[in-house]
C-alpha cells in the first residue's frame, strides 16, 4: 500500500523520471525482500530435518546481493530514473516494516495479550 501511495503521489506531484525511480526502487526492494523471506523459510525448514544448509543459504544471499547490485547499476546507468526516487523506492520495505511495528504496538488486542 505504501508503494502504491508513493507511486500515486509521485505521478501527480513529480516528474516522470522521479516516478520511474520510485517504481524501479520499490520493485527491487520488494523482490529482494521476498527472496530473503523465501530463503529463510527454506533454511528453517531444512534446520528441522537435521541437514544444515548454511553454505547454500549464504551463497544464495550473496547471489541475490550481486543481482540486486547489478540491477541497481542498470537502473541508474541505462534508464533515466532519478536517484532520489530510487532511494525512496528502496526504502518502501523499511517504511512498511516500521508502520507494521507501530500498528502492532498500538493494537488493543496486542496490549491485552501482554
């Protein structure tokens, strides 16, 4: 929802290059976070079966990091994406996590459980 809000506001208030930066940064950030989530799920599932896949998990992490760096390079060098829009787009996941923590903290059912 935050990504959509940022895209909507940038389409109305900012230039096309800025909106392209937010779009590219947001997609990179969300896909990277999704890959991290899948990797952790796989690692925890393997941990219960007794096999340790630390090396495979680290290799996948480094591969994803390299691919992310290459895609960021392409977004900056080969497109007209604004670097500030790209940074704001990359921060979408972090802002979403912070909002989720704040909403969970102020949720009345959460306070009653504590």
